[in-house]
C-alpha cells in the first residue's frame, strides 16, 4: 500500500516533498510496524509508536510532520484499500510544553550597515547579503535569480532554487506558493550594487542574461553562503543570524517605517499570517501592488537612507 501511495502522490508533489515522505516512512514508521499488518494497527499501537518517537531526539514539529505523512498514507488506504478508520489521525498531536521555540532574530539598520560595510573586496557576496536585507526575499528565490530578472529598479520573482534533492546539485522549481510570484522594487543603493556586479560578470567569456545573478554559471552554494555570513558577522562584531533572519530584518525595517502590513505581506510573498505580523489578516492581489501601495514603497525607499560604502 505504501508503494502504491508513493506512485499516486509522485506526480502531484515536489521531489523534495516526496523525499521527505520516503524518509519519514522508511526511517520512522516502517521499522516500528514491520511485523504488523496495516489493517491490524490500533489506536493503542499508535500511542505506543508516539512513545517510540518521543525516545528519539526529534523536535515536536518534526514528529508531527511524520504523523501527518503517516495519516495521509492511512487515508489513502481508507479510500483505495478498504481500511476502516484512520487510527493515526485519531491519536493526539505530539506536544512538549518544555520545548523552547526558536527566537526570531533580526538586525536593526545600524547592525546591517556595520555588517555590510565590513565587506570590502567581495562584490558578489556584498550584493547578495544586501539583496537579502533590502528585499526580504527567501534564500532560494535569490539563488534562482538570473540577470533577465533584473529590470531597472525591480527584481522579478518567478522561481526558486533548492539543493535538497538527493543526487542533484540544484533544481529550479516554481515559487513556494502562487503569492510568491511577485515583483519587488529595490532602492538605488542596491541598484548600483547590482549594476556593478553585472559589469564584473560581463568580463567573463560567454556572459549572458541567463547567468545566475549570484554565482554566474552555477548558483552560490549554501555552505559557502553560511561560511561567508558567519565570517563577516564575526569580523563586523554583530550577532550571528540565520539567512532567513535577513527576511525578518527586512520585515522589521518596514514595520518600523510604518509601512502598512498589507504592503509588507505582498512584498514578502506571504500566504498566511507570519510570526512577526500576526494577528493581522492579510489581503493579497496578484504579482504587483496597487498604485497606492507602490507609492508607499516608493516613499519608503526615498526616505530610508542606507550607508553602503564601496
């Protein structure tokens, strides 16, 4: 039944999602139920299985993700294999009241300037980190950018990049959600950095607009990005944040500038309430913001001065 489920969902989901389902099943579900027929699994068995997972060093969120995939397999069995009920779904979610949630870290404007201005002779990474902070784009969205996506004072976001698919160096995929398709307006100092970076790449043989903005023939690797970030954080003497925290930092910057939440939401490509903007409910429009919202962003970029030294 499990193999039939894999065949059934494969055309409907991304490869990375399929790999996660296989990992969860082969590592955390099948080993426990190896001697049990699926139609004989009881609610008590599921409770015991939860205890089995609790003895592993897994986060509560990860364990609930495993449970969700297990429940989906059983639901498939109910629909196509005559199983009577979803005993996995009936069991409670994993909970751990003592587990601390990761803090949302971010830089203020001064910290970002301290960080970015420590980068002297590395136009590629200076521009990369500036783009992270000044656009709030996701890592994969920035890694997937090509020069054809750079249009005067805008960046076009219509794809993402992942290197999580086993056996493949990287894969270009559609954006995370339909709301992730968007056009992001960028400030003058970032425009100048991108123009300088493009001039740098133009000296390479075979350059064209299909090259990655960050990396050229091939995108920047996650490991090098992390190493560069951590080294520059240490050198600049600012707190070390994750790549995703640049996105939080951009949102915080806009909030402090009193940019409307709906505008921030569209700029970030959100589909639901985020940790740093809840409990406000967002309304979305496709791709571009309204004229009023674009005017607000325009004003923001005029009056927000970032000192990025050459």
